[in-house]
C-alpha cells in the first residue's frame, strides 16, 4: 500500500464501521480473488504494482462515498435529499472509474501472461460484483490498519 492509499484509509478509518451496519457482512463476503493473491501477481513489476495501488485507491474512495451517502440517508432523508442527489451523481461516476481501474489492472495482468480469470466471476455479478470487491478489500484493509495501531 502506498502512502497516498494509507492516507485515504487513515482519513476514513474513524468513519468505519459505525456508519455501515453491514460491515461484518462485507468483511466476510467470499470473493473470487484475494488482495494478497492479486498483489503476488504484481511481484517485481512496477507498472502492475502502480495499477494495483491505483485500483485500491479507487476502492477506498468509492467505499467512503457510499458510506457517506448511507450516513446522510440514515440521518434524515428529507433534510438531506438535495445533498444525497448530488453525491449520488458523483458516486456513480466514481463507481464507473473504479470498475475501469479493475478492468485496466486485469487487462495488464493478462497482457503479461498472468491470471485474470478472477474478473469473470466479478463481471457475472455486474456492478454489484465490483462494489462487493471494493467494499471487502477496503474493510479488510481497515481491519488490518486498525490492528496495527
């Protein structure tokens, strides 16, 4: 994890899991691939490591946006309706960028003869598959970060 990504995690760590009641659900989702496995595929390849870290950054930012939006909804839907709508547009754009980062990473793995078959399982679940991947990686990284404090 690069310093920028760790900074993102640190900035949101105080917000989790209190704003997301489903935290335990996401930390236990069975994924078609682990973060450790993906990182092992990058070993010795600076370009792949950079793409991997960029993907993680998108995961963290997307998760933060979703959690902020959920927090607004839970506070008072009527009072925050305009802010929720504005955030939803930005969250959708970030979701698209996050999906693109996963596909770019997988495509580069494939170009270098490395395993990218894990993407098929995520694609089968559509946008929700990518969201689950982002949430799970983020929450697992937050758990690890909090253990090290």
